[in-house]
C-alpha cells in the first residue's frame, strides 16, 4: 500500500481549490498516509519545492479564494526530460502518488507522470466548466455568482440611464459562464461559442428594443468571441441608437470566497481522489455526473464531447 502522496494546484486558479487541498490532506492523514504539498504546480515538482503537510496546514482555508499552494504554468513540463527531474525528486522522497488540481492541460501532465511511474489523479479546478467528464468544475459556481453580482450592479445604471451594456465574461472557449449568467440575469442577448448570431440579427433585435418600450439592454458575451469588445459596443451604439458601453469583468471573476456548492464539490472530489490512490488507481480524473462522484481515464475524459446544454440554449429564446 502507498504511504506518501503529494498534492498540487496547476493552471489558472479557481475558488474552491483550497477546499480540495484540505480534503486531500485531511482524508490522506485519516487513512494513515503522509501528505506533501507541492508549491507552484508542476514547477514545484521540478524545483523540489515540496513540504510535509499536517492537519493544521489546512486549517481555516475553506473560505479563502485562490490556492495556498500557489499555481503556475510550466510549458517545459511537456518535455519528458523535464518530467524526469520531477519523477526523480518524488522518488527520492518516497512520494508514490499525486493529486493534481487543475484544468485539462494539467490533466495531460498528470497522465504523462502516471506513465512514468507516479500514479496521479486529476481534480477539475477551473472556473471555465470546460471539462466534459464532470457536470461542474470546482470554481464555476462561485464565478457564476460573482458575475451575477457584478451584472446586478451594472443593471442598475443600465436601467437608470436607458443604456445597453455589453458584458464580456470569462470561460476561455467554453460558453457556460455566459449562458448560465445570461439566463440568471434574463439578459436581452447571450452570445457564446454555442450561440453565435449574425451581426445583422444582433443589431436588428437591439434596435427593436430601442424603439420599443424596453429602453435598456444587457448583452452577455463570452470572451474571445470578438477581437475587440469595445469596437463591438461602438457598432451597437452607431447602428441601434442605444448609448452602449462595454464592460470586461476580468479577473474579479476568478477571485473570492468559494460558494457553498464549490466547497462541497471540492470536499467530495478530494476525498474520492484519495480513495482512488489507495485503490492503486492512476491516470484518472474525478468528475461529478448526476450528483454522483465518478472517475474516468484521463485520455478518455479529454475525448468526451462537451455538453452544450441544448435545453438551456433553447431557453434563451423561450424566455425573451
Ligand atoms: P486552465 O483551465 O485554468 O487553463 P489548465 O490546467 O488547462 O488550467 P494549462 O496551462 O493548459 O492550464 O496547463 C497547466 C500546466 O499543465 C502547463 O503549464 C504544463 O505544465 C502542464 N501541461 C499542459 N499540457 C501538458 C502536456 N501535454 N504534457 C505535460 N504537461 C502538460
């Protein structure tokens, strides 16, 4: 049976990562394992920035955003020679297995490390909800609530001044944050990679609102859909008559205290990851499907088609 495991966070930070770290540490210790924290994602493995964690290392962190282990992106980790340094550092310390909390890029690193003899389990820590092997990623719900909170405030001004607000939200190439926040806000228009509208149609709908009774509009746009969101807003203003401002919510979306949902999700997934490592599993990632915690082979998980939420996309029109 394994005796020593490590835990790290990698890729973009997400609220709830700390709850996942806590769950891994507490469950690991409970089952008699030694648990080691790795700083700065894969970089800490290569630099041997690894330290023993105890019960109290994770006290009082459930409500903190970000990650106490810090996170990083290390391009060089794609090279086998660099991963070999990491494996040697782990082996020298007797650490036989790892929990990697991050996005799909981090999953690839975890799979490759497993192939080199270190069993790794991935947890989906990203606000983007862009991992098909789970209904929800850790951080998505908190981020969604932050967006809703921000848009509620922007809405006040939009209504008072009869304006159009074009609001760009995160999600990388995944439209879930835009779709969910758009439905939560009853936005006049939602534009995501799964819901693209021709520009003439966008202008015509907004113009109809402008000349009609509803003298304000909220347009929610997924990041990376328009090369320059401010120019898009300027075109709306020119073509519809609406005084229009673009708001890029930016990194405020990534921070903050995790929601109750994200905390519980992280706790369940973290504890399950330790169970998997104790069962000798590796090269897998954890998900929650229909409220059940499950595991997938990482390569299989990365091939799964993403749920495009067809029934929710339908609601964009139904609820207008
Ligand atoms: P986010 O969704 O927040 O972007 P992510 O985990 O997808 O998170 P990436 O930057 O893609 O973020 O990946 C994180 C790290 O994982 C990379 O910096 C690199 O160290 C490692 N990684 C990514 N792809 C691979 C790969 N093919 N092989 C080995 N390691 C990889």
